[in-house]
């Protein structure tokens, strides 16, 4: 299943202004692909960063436990609030809608 991972942090812990977070990110960032692979998580897109103090990653994982372990080992939750949105490819979502009973 695909998951959209959205991690948001405050300006106070942003790696652009916080030396400890910067050091952590510089240490852990290059390890992210290996941590994902080790935990059975396929990075589909990202990680993407922006000026809004957020990180976005699209991943594939068969088990939510694998995704949780990947996030903890990447240390992303130590300086971010992390939201995980289980997601479907558009085609599958459209098929689900077509086959569902409408409410109104």
C-alpha cells in the first residue's frame, strides 16, 4: 500500500537554524534509502523538503509496522510531527468510487 508521509517541524528545530537538528539531518539523511530498504519500505518519491518547515515522502509498505520502524530508525519523529496518509493510486480510487453505492 502507498502512504504519503508528511512531517512538519517548527522554525526552532528547523535544520536551517538549529545546529543540533542540522547535524542530525546531515548524519541521517544519506542513510534514509538503506534504512527504508532494510525495513521493507520502498521510497516512491522524495523525501521532498520546502520552506514551509515540512518534509513529504511517498512510500510503499506492505505492513504499517515496517513503515513505523523505518520512521523511528530515520529519527524523523524526533524533530517532526509525522502524519501518515494511507493512499491509493488514482485509478484504484476511481474504480472504488465507480463500484461504491452513493450516499445521496
